[in-house]
C-alpha cells in the first residue's frame, strides 16, 4: 500500500479537490454523459448507455445534488473537471464518475478517500451506493461488498447494478 499512498499523494499535488458550484453544472453533465456513453459501454448495451446518459439531460438534478450533498470535483491544472463524487448526509454515495479521458490515473481513488474522510468526520458509519457493473471491481478493491444485485430504472430502461456498502468503523 505504500506505493499506492505515494501515488495518491502525487495525484493530490496535481489536482485540486473542491466542492462543486453551480458554475460547474454543464461541465459535470458533459463529463457524466461522456463517461457513461464511452466507459460503461463495455458492460452495457448501446441502448442501455443511451438511456442512462439521458438521465443527465435535466440539469436541475445536478443543481439539487450540489445543494443537498457533499459534492466534490477533481480539477486538473488546466482547470478541467476530471472527476466528481457526491454523498448524502445519510451516507448514500450518489455518484462517482471520472472523465472518459482520465480513467485509470487514481482520480476515483482520490475522490473516494475524500468522501470517506468527510463521512468519518461527520459521524457517518456506513456508506452505501448503487454501483454499476463497470465500477464494481473498483469498489470491491476498497472494501465495499455487494449486498444485492438489482435492476434499477435509469430513464426508461432497467439496468443491472449492485447495492454495495462499507462499514467505516
């Protein structure tokens, strides 16, 4: 883990983690849709990712999450948002997305570590999330376990995902 901790520290020095603002909404929508349409295509059909991506069309949903969640973004030195995540005060990890062009660089790990830090600081003892087929191995790597496989409605279609959880204490 020492190597991973060094990599995370290096990444922390390269990226700025900050809370999302309303000015970020359009960039968040584009990141979300681009990632779903490109990265999640490996585990879902074209029809499924098209339906899932369309959930980002209503910008009021993003605005609402910025208002009600601890919603963070990772910003690179070029001021580009390269990832985001959000958690409710109850410990529901609503979102975790990394830009399609910045996958595999430790950004999701950095975001997850910040979400878990926030959760512990705010006495959240258990994080739950609905995790895609694509993201499941990432979450398992960090100690999240599948509680149930489920079908959840995206926009019009029901997609397979997993209800996962991690005890923080």
